C-alpha cells in the first residue's frame, strides 16, 4: 500500500442461500462472491483478504471418493462367499414356496380380504428381503440402491398380479421370451444367426471428427439482461457472469448504493474465482461458463475489471444488472384502527401504499356485493421525480448511459400513497384487494395467484373489508298538525310512525320533543317547557306507547352503526276529544181519517265524533223491553217510529257510543218518549217473487193484513191490458190467502192490490203487485226416427241409443217400458230436449208418461213405440275336398314334406270383409306337447287361403275359433262355440353327410390314390335314397355332378370316378338327397372332404436379381406337398436342408456364391435337378481418421483436414453431417448435411466451420449401409 492512500475497511459479502446449479463429476455449487469493499471516492481499491468465516472452499458432500473395500457382514473365514450365496438363494426359494402355498389358498377363499392381505404381506416380505440383502455384502448379490429398487418394484408388480388371480399363459410367455432372447434366423451355412447383428454392424461406419473454433476471451455480467429484486420472500438472487474463452484470475464488480449513490467494490481473487468455476454451469461449448454471483443487497451492479492468467485485461462487454427491492403494496384505512362498519353515503377514506422502484404499477379490485371491478393504476411515482425509467425500461441500452445526471437516487425504493375516497353508495359488503404490483423494471409480485413464480402469500394489509349499512328513516303516518291523533281520556295509544331500517342494525335510538297540549304555543310549535325523550327500539316494528296529549316531534333516529334521516311529517299532534252527549224532541203522528196516533217522530241532537251508536229500549204495553241500536252518521238525526200493531209503546235511550268513546251512559228517565198507537188498515204480499204456473191452473198468494177488522180487500187480475176486479170481505185473520181463477192463456199475468177498508169504513189505497208467468203449453215426449223408421238392427250385446224428442222446460222425468218382458217401467231423468235412451236389450219400448221441471205432459201415441233387433253373427267352415278327410270332428289334410308349400281354403258366411283368428299348434317329432301360436287372416270375400306351415317336421293343428266381419268387427268375441280344427303331418327331409368330414384324401396325378379311395357316408330318412355329389376343382372352379340312385341302406361308401381326378385340390360335397317319401333336401355350404392330387415339386426365386448383399434374406417359393428337401452348394460345399412351409428362406451372413441344385417334396419320391445361382457381396464400409474420434481446435479462419477411407466396390456415394457440439448425454442438433461421390477409396474434406463431422450412410456399386443420427445403424 502506497503512502497517502487511505486504508480501506474490510467488508464481507453476506451469507445467503445459493441457487441450484448443475453438478458434474462430483462438483457442488459454491457460495457467491467472497468479499466486497467500500470503494473510497478518490482511491484505488487493492485486493482484500477474506475473514475466516467467509471462506469460499467448496463443500465436498457430493464428491465421489475412492474408499477401501468394505468386508462382508459374515467374514469369509467363517462362511465362504459361494456358501453365503447358496444360503441366500435357498432362503429366497423357501420364501417363493411359501408364497406359492398362499397363492393356491386364494382360490379357496371367496372374500376380497384374503387377496388384499396376500398382496400387502408379500410386498412387505419381498421389500424387506431385497432391502436387507445388500447389507450382508455377499459378492455378486450386493446390489446397489438402483437395482434394489428395481427388484422390489418388479416383485411388487408380480405380487399384485398374483393377488388379482392373473392367468399367465405359458405358451405366450415362452414365445415372447424366445423372440426377445433367441431372435435368430437360419443362414446359408445352416447355422442359426442373429439377423440384427449382421445388418446392424457398427464396424461399417467408424470414426468422427470434431472441430472447435477457439473464441476470443470476453466477460459479461447478466448476459440475459434480466432485472432482479430482493425482499422478504427472496432474500438473495444469483446473477450469472458469462466467461468466454478465458480463465480469469481477478475480477472486480461495482454496486451503486441506492441510498448513498456511492459505488461499492466486490474484488474476487483467483481462489474465489476457482470456486465459482466449479459451481458454474457448463454450456454446450467447453470454453463458455456462467459464474453464479450471489447478491443480497439492492443496487445497480456492473462489471468493472477482469484479468486473465497472463495478467492481461479481458474484454468486458457493456453489461449491468439492476437489483431492486421487490415491490409491495398495502391498503389500509386512513384513520388507524377504524371500524369496518360504515354507512351508506360515507367516503371509503382508504390509503393505497405502493413501495418499490418507481414508476410503479398496481392492480386492485373492488368487490361490491359479489360484483368485482378491477382498477389498474399506472406510472405511480413521487412528485418531481426524475428517472431514466420514466420512459420505460429498455434492456438494450445500459441505465448508466441513460442517466447523464449521475444522480442515482432513482435506484432506491420509493413509497407513494394514493387516497381512495369512493362514495359508499350501496349497502352490503365492499372488499378492496390488491392483485399485483409491478415496479419499473418489470418485477411483479402477485398476491392472489399461487401458480405464479412471483406469488407472495396474502397479508392482512393487502385487502380491506368494509360493511356498508343502510341509514334508517322515520316519519309519521296519518298524523300531523292538520290531522291530529285522538287520544281518549285515560287511554293509551301507539304513535303512528314508520321506521325503515334493517333489523340486524338494531337497536334503534329514537329522540323526540314533547309539549303538553295545555302548554302549546300553537298546533305546530312547541312551548318553552318542551321535553326531550328517547326510546330504544329492538326492531323497526316496535311500538312507542303514549298516554299524554300534546305535540310530538321526532328529532333524530339512529341505528347501532349509522345516524338516520327524519322525513316529513316529523310532528304529530295528539288531542283528547270530548265525551259524546245527546238531547231530543218528539212529536206524535196523527191519522188524517181518524185523528188517532199512528206513530212518533224523535229529533236527536248529538255532540261528539260521528259515527254514533245510540241504544234504546222498546217497551210495548208494559212488557219485556227490546234492546235496539241506531247507527247515526251526523250530529242531527230524526227517527220515525210507526208500529204496525196497536198498543202502548215506550222508548228509553240509555247508551251512546262515538269513535273515541264507548258505553257512555245516558239518563233514560229524561230521554224517554211514550205513545198509544192505533195503526191504519193495510195489506201486503208475503212473497212478491215471480210465480211460474202451468196453463189452466190457478195460483195462490198469501197476504199480511193490518188494521181493525173485519177488513174488506179489493184487488185486480191483469192480463194483456185487461183488468178484472175481485173483492174479499170479512177478513179477520192477520194472514189471508187469495186464489185466482184457472189461467187459460199463456203469458204474463199480474195481481194488483187496490185498497183495503177497516170496520170504521176508513179506506186505504194500496200499491203492492205480484207477477205470474203462465206456460203456453204442456210438455210432450216422443221417440225419434232412425233412417226414417222407429226400429233399428244392432250388434248382439251392444248398447243402442234410442233417440228421444222432448218439449217443455228441462229437466224431464220420463217413464219407458219394454213390452217384451214383464219387468217394471224405467224412470229416466233427462236434461236435453234432443237426447238418447241407452239400452242393450232387444224388444219394443213404450213411452208411458212425461213431466218437465214444472208441469205434467202428454205422450204422442203415433211416436210412442221403438223396436230393437240383433244382426246375425258371421260363421266359418272348411269346404270338403279330396285332400281333406274329417274324422271325429277333426279335418285331416294330406301329409307333406318339410319345407313344401301347401295351402287350404276356408269359407265364411256374413258381411265381408272378414277377419279370422286361429291358433296354430305344433308338436315336433318325438315331442310330448304342442307349441301354440296365434295368427290372423283377412278376406275381402267369402273365401280365404291359409298357408300351412312346414318349416319343421312334426304334427300341425289349426284351430279356427274367432271370426269378425264388417258388422261384428271385434275379432276378440269368441263367437264360434265349436272351433273348426284342421290337422296335417310334416315329414322331415332326408340328409346325407360324410363320416370323416374335412378329411384330406391324397392322390397322385394319373395314378391310383395313396389310400383307400372310398369315402364313407351316412344317410337319414326312408330308404331307398338317391343322392347328387359335387366335385369342385379349386384350380378352375368347375364342378362335376355325380348321380348315385337306389341306395338301400343308411351307410354308403362313395368311390370317386377317375375322370374327376385332375391336378390340384378338390372339394367333394353332397348337393341333394331324396328318400322314398319323395322328400328332397338341397345341401349348400355343408361339410365336405378334400382331395389332393399332387404334381412334381418346383422352386422359384421370389426376387429375380442375382446380386445380394450380406444380411439380406434370399427367398424361394416352393410348389408341391410339404415337407420339402432342398439341396444347394455354398462356396463349393454341398448342403441339404428341409423346409416345412411353402417358402425356403436363408440369410446371407457372408459374401460368396449360392446355387440351388435340387428339390423334393413329401408327395412323391421324385426329385427335380436344377441350377439357380445367387452372388452375395460384402456391405461397404467407411473410416474417418482411421476409425477414431478426433477433436481438434483451430483458430478463427483456419481449416481442418478430414480423411475418409472406403472399403468395397467403387464408385462410393456417402452422406455426412455437421452437428453442434453438445455435452455428454445430450442430443446434438444437425446443422447441415451433404452427399459426395468418390471413384477412389480415399476422400479428403477441408472444414473451417465448428462442429462434429460424421458419416450417416455409405453406398458402393452393389450395397449400401445407413446409420441413424443417434449412432444406431439401421
């Protein structure tokens, strides 16, 4: 350290979690950079030493170390290794035997519990065995962890399959394992060879050449230009430093502190960089590394200096990394600890606080009653804020270039608050919730999406809930200063107000002012001595009871959460009304004729609130009083008492009620009136409703009479404007009946009361009248006609509707009698004038009487009778013929054969068309009971044809038991008492079959057969038989038919004629057979036998070319009878082979000459000599760099020389590829592909581009070979 240079304080990069990185060859990821120093503003930063706790020595937890051999658990001097292996295998064999016993017991246990226990038990036993076995460290049985897990998984799968009673097919498993482990073909040398090994021979293409272009050394921080952030959920981040083509020994990074804007240096020495190199991930290029640099502090980082092993400066590319404090946001009430309950119309008064690298962007949602609304607030930053990020974050231009002011205050985290003053205009739940916040460089923090990588669990401050309540309202109903509420003296009432509010917001507090009525200044103003009262209401419908009159004014209303509104009318005037009183005056009513009293008028004067109810007692002649009540709507009223009967009457008024008061007692001795009444003469009808009368009948009316008798009554009978006066004298009873004459004309009549006279001769005019409606005629009844007649023919047993015609006014009562039986007449109640009388009995019906709703009627003699008759039923029968014979009531039809067509005619009597239902019964040959089947036939005329069934042999019967025609159209009526029965027997068809069906009979062309040529047959039916046999020539399709007549037995041996034997295969089948009953059976697609007529064997090559390559299959078609014997010559050696199928195939395993010399099949002893020659050529090969893998690095612009050497027959055509250089185990991407042709065995390629050069295919004059990109040959 030079003099004058201020000392630098040591500082260490803090410990922080390290990111996961790729580990190769035992390397583990190291910690981040080891040390940092605060750079003095004017001084040079020398290297600093690490403190002991800051050592960057890598952890060797995963390093594979060579350890000395561990001895077995049981020393070999006690039990040697082979014996230990024998014991282990024997122990597991015992376990397998135990498992086999348990498995066989599964098939004797029907419960599922046994299968589950078997699987769990043996999975556990096998797992323990294979887990414990490696701990014994027995040679050859000491499995590593991977193979131990594979063995446990395999045995667990087998145990599960055994528990499910899975069936293993031995043949299928043998075929699968044979194909996998013994996939071999026969070669020309008659050896079994693996065709795959011959064809996929890796030696045909060998070697590859890799060219590396050595790059220029460079270093770059944050090559992907990613912005980072650190915070509570992310305490550290890893920034990659890309090193290309060099190995630095010193590196310096600078961090600009966002608080002080002072650069802070991080110096990394060779030892620290070596540790970072071990932790670095390896790219596809071996010279490219990404060193993991871990930071925990926010700021602006950039790479200042890099030196390599030659102490030369490595080119540092423009790069930087900005590490900001992770953005965050919160939403809280402006007033701390404020209640979440608020009122409708209030302001939300919330504060949205956003912290991070400005400008920021925050997204929040406002959910009102389940309806969310999203708000996005952008460009959030402090006032007068300057930053290069205001115009957006451009990753391509470093921030150091964009900020020319050298003021790095914008790098630091800023806190900005935003006021949210929404008006709470609806009640319910209001939920504010922050969804995400984004800072200026794109760092995002999500609060409600756990699937996002930058998700942060919700905190209490990222959401805020407000419960908005309705404000209560109150007003008076039906009461104000103009419409006061009446409160009777000594009573209580409820104030009539309406309180609107939510019951859950209770209790409600109601405040009101009260001034007594006697202290009011006016009806609408309170006096100076008013009182303020309050009332707590548990719910909006609770009543407020008052007992004092006065003025009530509501001042306020509030719930437990909110103050409410007082609506008009807000005041209610309560008054106390006066009690009701009454005065009266009365005068007598005198008769003008006799000047005697006939009644009394009482004038009433009332005080109170109408309507009134006035009660009084009526006392007649000192008898028992009658209580009566008057309802009066006014304060002045006149009552008129005019008794109809004479006597002394007294009226006492004793009680008065009004709207406000009830049961107010009156002084009945003062409010009393008396009179002596002698009523006038009078008469009235007791019932004045309209009377209906029949013509020529009198009508009676009852009258109520009054007055001093005896009385004389005068009344008129009025009809068509004509009045007739009648007088009844000496009437002394209170009720009198008058009787009119017989009313002989229909229409309107009236009885009018004219006058009445009492004993004193005083005559009183009357105006009462009663009406009479007289019918014009009497009701009548008669039968209606059906098609012009009073008779009808109907179906037997069916209901018949007899038409009836009625006149008059319904309903009618009619008596009808059937003259054909002695039963009583039927009483019918009818409501329609044109109706029907229903009956199901034949006979002649007579109308006896009729009556309508009011009058008896008459029956017209000419239309008083109606006759019903039944229609005849249809019949069915079988016409006599020669083919039908009848015995014991059963008709027998001539016997037929199975499958023959036969019909029979039936005859019907009735009205066509006919429907005949019959039952077909069938008893098969040897059967004991009949099978029944119902059928139907329709005939347009009197004859129908029935098709007789012959589908199966046996006895058939046809029972015709139901018939219907156009009149009797219901075939379900069983109207045939004795069914017609037809019987017929059906004989079975004969049959002929080969005893040895599908057998092959061998013959030689133009010679006697090799075996007995007779073909045994079996026949069924009635002998003698005649059969037709067909011989089909499969080569031409021609069929020869051979007739064989008069076979007297059921067993027959057929001899094939010699003219029917031609070269090839033949099918012999029976075409037709006929027996003695005349029954014939035609046989199609029946059993057959095969004839083989053999010829000389032949062999022909499938492919006509003569040149083949090693690995190809040489195939020949063989014609003849297998098995074949093939003789051939292979490279001068004579060989013989047998072939069972019709092809002879051999694999060419090496080059040489292959010649077929002879063939013989198993049909004859003839051998064919021939000569078919094929030449087999070797597959071409290619070598790159003598078959080795060469890696060569060249400077930029140089060229590499790649030599290709070929083996085979020129010319050669080969295809090579250039692929990218990848790490071991990764798949390389092909960059380009080329094809070249060479006439020589050597080819030179000059390459200047980086990559791996490989040949993928080679072709010479005769053969070719290709390899897949991944190295496997195809």
